[in-house]
C-alpha cells in the first residue's frame, strides 16, 4: 500500500476529463487500495482518481460514521431521480481548508462497476448522493468551486497559490 500525492486547485491537471476504465484487474485494484489508504489518511470521505493524477473513471468513498463502509465506483453514471435539489457545505481534499455551499440534485440513481468488475445499480440520497456527484465532477475535470461565484473562486485560488508558494 502507498500514500498518493493529491493535486490541489488550481493545478490544471485537475481539469483533465478521465477516460473509461477498460479492464478491472489486479493493477486497478492496487490503485483502489492506495486511493483508500490516501483518503482515510487525509482524512476524507471521497477521492476521485483524477485527484491523484490518474485520469481513469474511478472513485472511492466512505460516508459512514465509523469509516468502515468503503465503496468503489468504476465508470459511474448518474441520473437525477427528481428535480429537487439540496444544498450542502462541501469541501475537497484538492481545495484544503475551504468549504462552500453547493446545490445539487437530492436523489440520484448510479450505475457503475464494483471492485470485482461486476455492474451494479443503486439509488442514493443524503451525503452519499452529494459525495458521489462531487467525485464524478472530478472525473469530468470539474471542482466544487466551479459551482460558486467567480469572486469566491478567485479568492480561494489566490489564497491557495500563496500557500503553494510558501511551501516551495
Ligand atoms: C467530498 O471531501 C465531499 O478542506 C470529499 O482541510 C465533501 O473528503 C463530498 C478535507 C463534502 C460531500 C461533502 C477537506 C480534508 C476532506 C479539507 C473530503 C481539509 C481536509 C474533504
Ligand atoms: Co473533491
């Protein structure tokens, strides 16, 4: 197992649109294990492959209270189940230290492949629905800061650029 480096906003590599996974094999499962290790260590509740600079359509999450319900989604596809939306104060391991309110569909259906390569389908709401949509955005090169005003996004970008300069 290994901890992976997480790309941070405004790194342009986070804008890459990820490609579908063609084969679910042991190499992919090793990446999945490393992504879980990285997510739990952060600590975080969701991580998309794009955030660790692997541009494949794969994400991991665990929204359980005890951090013992790991879930894997490969080539996920989401459809909203209602026109209703809900807001949530979202954060992101790629935008550390910042939280903003984002509005998204409240109930969704997701189709994906699991860790075994078998297709499954489930209906989601609450934090799971928020987290899934947030992580699928990453696979499309999008970030939660794209859902807020340009003024707020630019402020966050400037603050993180300063942090990155001081780190270097
Ligand atoms: C995405 O985010 C998410 O700023 C997962 O300093 C977030 O795991 C989905 C984190 C909220 C739904 C609701 C953020 C850790 C973790 C930070 C995360 C930080 C340290 C974020
Ligand atoms: Co994120």
